[in-house]
């Protein structure tokens, strides 16, 4: 695990904002942003499984799809011929440790850095249960920065589930 940088906490604030918006659709409050090489947000997402009825609509997947589309548009405007799906030099920031599906998407998108908030001891794939992001048998490895604003990210989830179970 690599030590977080000060800007990671700032970026986590953007992911937390996305997570809070998931509460409006009764989705689990997880948020994500993809930060481009220049420090701008290329993609943002929040859990939308309930809102869309889509089991793959995790915050990371939504943010990665948006970032790839935006990057493809930028590159086309610049006259580049590449497909734009490789998110090299980007950083994914997410409020909860990615699951196996999302970690797989990170590897396939060639994202070199993942910053996350709370650990997921039940389904985490960045060191808790699995470590897909640093699996040496895969063709791409990821720098992982865990525990950024961990308490705040965890509290948001704990509050959601306490209310959800109490209803």
C-alpha cells in the first residue's frame, strides 16, 4: 500500500459528493471520480443499481464509462486516431474499496492508480478479500492508496445501512 498524497483527500471529497447523491435513489452511497492526467474530472459516478435496475451500475463502472467517453471525444477533437478507452495516467477515486468486477474493469481500462476510502472486508478486491489490482499474473498492475478519509466514507455507509435495516 502506498501513502496517500494531499490531493487524494481533496479528490475524495468529490467522490463523497457523488456518494451522497446516490441516497436520492435509495442506492448504497458509493461515489467515484476518474481524474485525468491534468487533474480534471473526466468521469463521475455513483451507485445506480436501484435507479437503473442494473447490477453493473457500480459507481466505479459509471465513472469509468463516462471518463472513457469523454477522453474519446477529446482525442477525436484533437484528430487522434486511438480508441480512447485506455485510461492511462488517470486516477480512480472511490469511497469504498472496489469489488472484483470493478477491480477487473480498472485493470482492463489500464488505470494506473486507485485511491479509496473505506475498506470492504466482505467483498474488497484491492487487498481485503482479493487483491486483483496488484495480481502479478495479470497484464496491468495498479498503485493502491487505501484509507483516504476512511472514517467519513465508512460513516456514510454505516449510517445508510443502519437506517435501511431499521426501516
